[in-house]
């Protein structure tokens, strides 16, 4: 899932296309709740290694953290675009 945390129209869909082109399944591209200064990858249980591999492939997502309770546990990685993302 790709979430736009900077309110730039169409950015989530653009990044989702890049992520999908790299071989990832993207289940959604939408607006994040809140604003994020730093781009990050939230991971759900058992997917920290996947988050690290994603960061290696997409270094703009510099922070890796366990997913907060408000994000779906059925999605392995929640990619949040922050203000530091190179537009």
C-alpha cells in the first residue's frame, strides 16, 4: 500500500506505479491520515526483512517502523511518502 503523506495530487499513484514496476503488488494508493515529514515504510508482523529490502531498493524511504494499530494487518508493507520525498 502506498500512502501520500504530503498532499501532492497524484503522487501516491505515481510512486505506486514505480513500486509495481519493481515487482511489488500494490493493493492501494491513497492519501495518508496526517502529514509526514520523513518518508517511511511501516511493516506488519513478520515483514521487517521485506521492509529492509524495500528500503534498499527505494532509499528515499529512510525510516522503517512497525505498523501502528490503525493500519491493516493484512498488508505487509505500508509505504508513506513524506515531505523529504524527491518529487
